[in-house]
C-alpha cells in the first residue's frame, strides 16, 4: 500500500474510533483477570499486533506499587481504577512513569475525596469529549503533512528514490510533531513539579505550634 492509501485508511479509522465512555465501564468491582479482559476487549483496535497485550498483571501491580494507581480494595478494582488505567495506557507510550505520576497528582488529590464538584467518571467523559473535538483538526493536519511530503522531491526523476524520500519526509514530519508536543507536555509537568517543591518549602518555613 502507498502512504496515501495507508493515510486514507488511518483517517477512516479515526472517524470510526470508539472512545470508552464512563457508562461502558462496569459499575461493579472487578478482579485482576476481569480488568485485563475488559481492557483487552475495549482497546483491542489500538494494538499494533494482534498478540500485543493492552496491559499485563505485572504492569498493573507496578502502577499500584508506585502509587500511580490507587491500591485495589480487597484485590478488586472499581470504576475509578479503570479510568486511571485507560489514561495510563495512552500516556505510557509517550511519557515516563514518573511524569504520569506527576500528572495524576493533579487529580488524585480530588478523587475519591468526595468533596469535588464532579466525580471522576464525569470528569473523564468531559476529557474524552475534549479529545474527540481534536479529531477533525488532527485529520486535516495529517492530510496536510502528506501533501507537503508528496511535493518535497518533485524534481527527482528516479521514482524509487523519490518515493523513499517522500515517505521518509512524511515520517519525519509526523515524528517531529509528536516530539514537539511531548516537549510541551514535559515542560508543563516540570512546572507542576517545581510548584509542588515550592509549596513544600513554604510548608517547612511555617512556624510550628
């Protein structure tokens, strides 16, 4: 298949991509095997290879051990756990575990305290809606990158050289976009860590009673 055909298929995939809503997440607490089955079933389309596992028991245990994921209650995972795992699944491909840990501190302090204006499933659905809103712009951007790469070596007469350089250019443009956005994410996360450190220092400076 050509880059154009692959891109067309991918855009069709984006149009048909089904995001997990909070209503699709079981309201009952699940054991580990049930969690793995739900994640594999719900996110199977996002796997690169059919043999890939969305998450494993070891991964989930490590997330809980490192306090990225709240500890299970009596070896069971509730709806909030599932939401955190969905976020982790997408983020772990671009961010370090420590960066995800910092990100989650933004919301772990809110849930499940019970004093928040909305609960975690409601917040999750709003976040998913915001991400859905990015799809059209993303599809336009991908098409634009393909067009630009297709016209980068129009002067070359060797069709093989031309095709390979166009494909390489297209991959570089897609990769550079991801790289820059990842840099921005890291800068925001670094700023969160800096503010947390400053707050901690302020707390030390307060006179004890």
